[in-house]
C-alpha cells in the first residue's frame, strides 16, 4: 500500500492509499470523510457535492458526499453535528491500518475514529468505525457508516431463500419503512431473491431498512461493481426497529448504509463497526432479465469477495 498526501477536490491535505488495483482518498481537512474509492483505471464510485468541496469550518453539517461516519439513531443534533474541521491521522504498527481521528469531540462528548486498510493484492478495503464516549454520562448509540454512491446505478439487495408453509412458521426477515417510502415507486423491484433499487433523477426520497443477514450489498455503476459486506449480530438490538442495513435514494444520489448494534457506553467506553469494500471491473453485461440470470452473473464477483 502506497500512501501520500495530495491535493484533491479543492482541499490541500488528502491522504491517498493505493496499490496496483485500487485507490482510496481520505481528506484530512474535514471529517472523518472518505472522498473517493476507485479502480486504478476507473472512476470514483462515490458522489461528491461539487458546491461543498474545498470548504471547511462551516457551522452546519454538510453532506459533501463520499463515505461518512454518523451516529445512530438519527438525531437532529447528534447525527448532524458538523464534521467540518481537520482530522489527525497515524499509521498503526504491524497492521498498516490508517487511523483518522477527529480533533474535536463530536457534540462535545463522542470521539469518532475511522480506521482504513487497503489490501496489498486486490481492491479490498476494510473500514472500521469507532465511537468513544468522552462525556461524563452513559450514552446509548450505534456506529453508522454511510456511503453516498454516484448517481445512475443499480443497488442489489439479496434476500434469504424462500421457505415453505407449514414447515417454516417463524419469520426470517424484518423490513422497516420510512413515512415517505412508497413501494409502488418504479425505482423499486421487490423480487423473490433480490430487492433492487435504481437511482434515478426526478423522484422524491425513499428509504428502507432491514435486519440484513445476507452479509452483502452490491451497486452497479457504469463499468464497476461495488460490494459492501458487514455482519448481523444475532440477538443484538439495532436502531430503527432492528436495522443493521438501510438504504436511501433521492433524485441526486443513493446511500448504502450499515449499522452496529446499539451499545450503552459508560464514560471511556467505545463501540466499533466494520465494513469491507470490494470494487470489480465488470467483465460482461449485467444480466437482470431474470433473478436466476442475475444470481449467475453475480456469482464470480461474490466468490472473489469471499461471500
């Protein structure tokens, strides 16, 4: 993994992590915030908000794009606390993990740390989100990773295998809908094996959450396939009615979000949540004419990601 500080997207101090397969760019001027993830010969798969780039020190939260680290459950103060100030970074001995840490406590009581590791021999990136209670009182929170994807793509959400009645009498899926979600929205396709959501212009917001045990989410954009993997902890209590996965789409973007279990943190305690990312060049045309064809098309990419 090669590391260097470069100018990017209007900011002077950005850490580039790269190998012969992929590059990740983390800005050091605001955050923690990952601005770019791309194949070495490809384009950034994250959306960036052009009008918010290169700025810092604002009083209000700015979306900016890329991948951000939020605190759940969503709260007007706790989640939307501005991350508009410089961050510190260090390289951990032995692991080569790049640790990006806020210089200021979040809302005066939470320290956010983002650990980023790029593998040596492929596009695999490990993202570790850690929130530490630096206040004087216990607080119940979850770590929340949100990737703002480039518009125009197709999100693929795997579903567990269908069961049979009367053999399978217990539920195996938990689906949470937000008040503005309309399931007749043509961007959604709710299939037997996959849910898909297409990002398109001219639509109002939609959001869905799951108790997601299938480990992965995919996003197809142009000639790239982005895979995000994360765990579901059986028996744990998650935010938003049990969601470890949420997705949001509007006219400008689509977000792929994963969450840790809720944790009640005494002063000094922390909660961590890990995502793994993979980025593949699409070798042949995406097959969405049937769920069977889509599953077959996905198979080699999932195998390469180990899922």
